[in-house]
C-alpha cells in the first residue's frame, strides 16, 4: 500500500527558480504520487522541525538541495 516518504525536492522542481506549491503537486501527480507538504532545514527558533503540511498551493518558495517533499506513494 501507499506510505509517506520524504523525497528530495530536486526530484520535483529545479533549484534555480521560485515555484508555487501547485507546481510540486503537479510534478508529484505525474509520478503517481500525492504531495502533501515539504521539509526544509528548520530556522533558528522555528517550531515543527521545518515540516509544513498542507501548504497553500499558491505559496511561492525556492527549494534547495537539503529540502524534501512529503509524498504519499507506493514504493
């Protein structure tokens, strides 16, 4: 069955540009996965260990090589 995975953000988007989360969702859909959030290295004083679930699809961000996308997928 399907399980939650943290997969490298580079599998879904390029690092050299800002994207909206809808772009990540579509990239995951094309792979047969469901993107439900992302993880970035936590900022000092931030809560949640850098994990964001159910972000607004219009949320714009820039991913880096230490970032992950949280997906529901079968492996």
